C-alpha cells in the first residue's frame, strides 16, 4: 500500500524537497513520513491538508488512524480537565493554539454553561 503523503505528493507533482519547502521542514522528514518511520505532528498534518487541499481525515485515515468516534466512546464521559490542559484544540475544522489566558476563558465559559445546565435540570425535577 502506497503511503498517503507520497501518493498525494506525486499526484501534485512535488518532489520531496519541494513539499518540504512548502511545509518549512527538511526533505528527510518527508522521506521519514513516506517510509512510515515517523508520523507527522497534527500541525504538520494541518499544513499537508492545506497544501494538498484535502480534509485532515483523509491524511489520518491514510495512516490508519481512526477518525470516527464509536457509539461506545460517545457514551463515556470525557475528562474536561485533560481537555482544558491541551495547548491546541480543533474547533469548527480549524486548529487553535491556546495560551493560559485562553484556557482560563474557556474554563470560565464552560463553568457558566454547566452551572446553567445544572439550574435547568434542578427546575425540571421540582
């Protein structure tokens, strides 16, 4: 099976060096991605997605990374603290970097939303 990056690179008539220049990474990194010795970071995958004009899921699926969430996974509660400790989040199809101030604003907004939901649930029980 041909590597997804190699396939897309060849379809777009790029050399490894040309693709590396577009991504601002070394040709050797492209070679490692294509041979499967390493996987690109999410930041690099986003850049590849932009260069090749394909959804990031196409690239992830090409590496055998599951992109669909199973029904069982959606039923399990997510650890919000772990989510909020991340420095990058994907929202509306775009990756956003979060600094400490942004994470605190997100925490505040979510605390408010949870507080409101708790009040509404309490009213329904009464």
